[in-house]
C-alpha cells in the first residue's frame, strides 16, 4: 500500500535511552495509554515478547497487532507484521526497537525500513532506540566502550522524527534493575555487566544520550524558526561569552579513499557538519583516467564509501588527478571549502617508499585552508 | 584567580596546576559526610511545571517503600494531580510545621522519626520565619548529615544560574533558588523529559500534534534543551569523579573538548574565534595552552598574554605548560583533559630545530592518537 500524494506522511516519535532497561518501552506505553484514554486509535505493532512483567502489564491494556511468526534454522522468530498493521491502519502504531535487524527472508532487512512503510501510509509511529545505534556516533561509542555496534540506524531516519524524548534513569537504579533480573535473563546479566554495563560506560553513554537529545531538540527549534520566522532568545545569546554568528557558512570537504578509515571519516564529517550547520561534500580522486581501471578491491571499497556518504546525505564528487593531494586542495580552493577532513591511515607501501605520507602532503599544500586530521577512534589506549 | 593571572603575576608553578574545583571539594566533603551513613540525595530535574517530576519522584518513593525501605514524605507541592494524590495515599506523611507566617518542614519530627528516605519537594522553597533554616536546601543538608536519604525535585527556573535565562524566555521570575553547585554535588540527578506539547497538555492546554507546533511549545523547547545540557554537565562531573575515585583512564568522547595551541607566530585570533564558535555549537569545553620552552625569547610573552586574554574572553581555560618537548607536553595535557580536537597553526617558517626533528605539526598529528588535529592557516 504505497502512500499517495494526498495522504500526509505520519510523524515519528523516538524514545531515546542509553541502555536496555532504562524504561524506554515503559515510557512509550504509558504515553500511549494517555493517548488511548483520550480516544486516539493506538495499537502495539511490535513489542518484545520477552519484556519485563510491569511492561507486559502496560502492553496488555492496549490492542496488539499479532506478530508474524517466521521459522528460521529450526527456531521460530517473531517480527512485526507490517502488512497487517497497514490493513489495521491505526492513528498511532507503537514499534519497539527501531534498530532491530529482521530475520533473513523478511520483506525488508531492517525494522526502520518497515517503519518507513508505515509512515508513508500516513500512520504516526512511536518507537524506541538506544544512543549506541545512531550511525554517526558509532566511532565515539567504540572509543568510549570498546564495543563496536553492528546494528545502526542512519542519522537521516532520526532526523525525520518530529520528536525525540530522552528516557533517563541513574546508572545505579539501572544496575539495581539489572541485578534484580528485571532487564535480562539471569544468564545474560553477567555478560551485560562485562559489556555496556561495565564501570564508567553507563555514565558516558548517558551523557552522550542527553547531549544527543539536546542537539536533536536544537535542530527542531531551528527548523521551526526557519519556517515560522520565529525569534526567541536562543541559549547562545543568553550565554555569556557567546560569539555573534556572522561567519560565512562553513563548507566541509571529506576526502574519500579506499582505506577502511574512510567510513569513520564520513561519520565524523557528517556529525561536525550537522553541528556547525555546514555544507558537506565528499571527494574521491583517482589517478587512472577511468574508474573501472582501478583494482577491483579498491574500486569496490571506494564505491562502498561513496554510497555510504550519499546515504548520509553528503554530495559526492569524483575527479581525475595524477597528484591526488594537489587535486584535493585545488578542488577545495575552487569550491570555497573551509575545512578539509582527512584520515591518517597507517602508511602503506607507497608512503613508505616515498618516505612521506599522503595526508602530510595535503597539510603542506593547504597552507591557506583548515585541514582536520580525523583520529582513528577504534585505537584505544590501554584501559 | 585564573591561570592567566597566576601566570602574569609569576605565581604559577607547575605543581599547582591541577586544582580541584569548588564543586569537587563540596562533593568530596558531602561524600565523606554521608558515607558514614549511606545517605544520598537524588534530585529530579524538570524544565517547566507539568513535566511530571513529582509523579516520577513519588513513584520512586512508592517502589522503594514496596521493596521494604522506610520512606516518609516530609514536604510536597501545593497543587497535586489525581495521580500524585494516589501515590501520596500509599506513603506515610509527616505533617508540616505550622507557623504564623506559613508552613515549613518539621525537621525535628522527621529526625525523631528517622526514616531511611524522606521526600522533600520542591527543593527550592524558602522557609517562613521561625524555622531553623531560611532555605529548604539547608533542611535537606541537615537530613543528609543525619543519615537520611532525600528525594527531591526542582524546576530549571529555580536554579540560580539559569533564573535569568528562563526569565528571558518565559517572562517568569522567582526569588526561590538553589545554587547550581548543589545540583553538581547531589549523588544523583535525573531529568524528567517530556515533549513540550505533553507538558502543556498536563497544564490544561489542548493537545497538539507531535513536534513543535506553536510559539509556546517553541519557548518550552528552549528550556528543555537547557535542562538536558545541565543534566549532561552534572553527569559529566559524576563521570570525572568516578574516574578519579577508581583511578581508571579518563573517558574520551562523551562531548567535544577543544584545545587551542597558542604560539607567538600562529594566527591565534582565528583559532580562538573558531574555538569559541565550536564551543558554542557543540556545547563543549574550550582550552588554550602555551608551551613555554626554557630559553625562549622574552619578547614572546606580550603576544601570548594578549592571546590568553582573548581566549579567556571566549570562554577558554588557559594554561602555560613548561617543557622542552612541546609536542609531548600538548599531547599529555590533551589526554589529561579528555580533549577531542587539537587546534594548531600550520608552520610556515621552519626553524633549524624543525628541520632536524621534522615539522612540529606533522609530529603532533602522529603523536595525537585518538584525538583529531585541526591545522589552521598561518
């Protein structure tokens, strides 16, 4: 059931938490009860069947669209029955765990893709997710916790949300819940205490969640102000020592290579551009006249990086140039770029042969531009 | 006294550099005091009336009571919703002290009753004359000193440092405030975050669609952002205490912290201006250092002082590092301060030293593992 032009798209509300057990689902269900009591047609479209007892109690008082049961490798899995929700067409559908990856064989690979289908059909969706699943935070999460999160949601999906709600609880209270067995099954608790729930991780993830929520709130204010021409004293003006914002718009250029560090470079560039409200372009320079002349592995890596940049709404460009550093810097000058984002990959064979690093060439050439050398955040210091 | 003035007056010694902040000292004192008793202060922060602070707080009191903790209610807000009244009926209340000029907390009755946990709400109230303390937060401190844990709540408007900002946005004013340091010293703080439309709906307004729909919601949204950032700041301070207490490596990357490396030849004004903008946009922290190498020209001092004054005006903490190895000094400082991005000027004129050891900018890039380096035009 594709959305037609006369159906306004449903709005999205995300309950953002910093770990399992902070109470995202509970909060979402409580708010849904308030809505249901006021006569709004709310259904639970997906809900973790292994939820905590008090959360289960909350859900049982709402209408539940039966899950789809899928057999996979001898086990039965439950997924949201997106088509059934479309047929039921409620005003608001509650979809737990936005970052979930569907079982192979499902129509769509990711739950956030199912959510898009519901939104397109004009259904308002409320959903839950944890901060570590935000794509652009992936490297920071890795740096803080030492854990690389595989299931991520593109920032663009979160940006679509009309509302982000921070669900907060103290780490002590969360650890108590965990130890009481209210979050995970007993056999999982030990694993959790050695992973995300370890030491300073919870505090750090919590701070990240609060700052992300503040940033999301700020973005929505700017969007509102731009469309309505609204003026309130902004925090920046109310803060002492703040600078008036009469600077020309920043332009960020991300230099794409085949090196795996490019992915984190793209994420970091996107994030900084969001905060600085800057334009963001990604550039790949190849020395061979035609792209297909690259080695297959290199071409695949570059194309993957270019696709990734485009998926984060970054404009991509490809240029030919014998001297890569010179081509990047000249492109930057011609396009009035204010900052070039480059990685500092481990010196490869060519760099070692030449005795100098390609990134260093860019720094040396771009004496008139800002060059940001983005650190590899996966290389942590010893704990 | 700032580090700059210490430096200028020549009173600066390296051994004096890491000074504990007043908040940390206060926290240490409070932690030591309450450790004997295990009493804790937990504050529920809201950005406006109607976010549901009282409900969250009393719901926690109820759950603790059900789990066997000895909980009493020492003070509650005047206006109560039905849900809040329902929770209050399940809890023991100690009646307030009646004086000729109003109600205060009956501190002696609570101390005699000696519960494990006492609900004192709201935190930023003033006591009528005749009470032991002028401010309610002083009552709370006395309870904590006596080993009684406290659950309390406060609105952003009543945090002294935020009063003017909130007034600028909403026009509301108050005389009842608590200092921000009180929040920073609390054992726990929880933000009760609801979208502005729900907050207004609870105050009796019509429910609007999800997202910011009108100017009233837009104003509340501004307060909401402030409250989220304030909570993040408190959480960051707690994280730092945790790291200190457990002697573990500092946690990098929870928020942006910029470090400007000032040298006499760099375009420091451009770096400071950009630093100020980044600090504001990222709601981050800004630092500026100058590495004083033994035997360097005295003439450099004038320029450095001018740059330090500009950096401090832009909200930066400034420090002079003494070392004959500037790159190591900068990287060590950056690690200690959990810096996420170092600003450095591109070196146009290489000295004979640089030619011998390699370009300092390139050496910094190689040494600053895990930290971004932003090279500025000369």
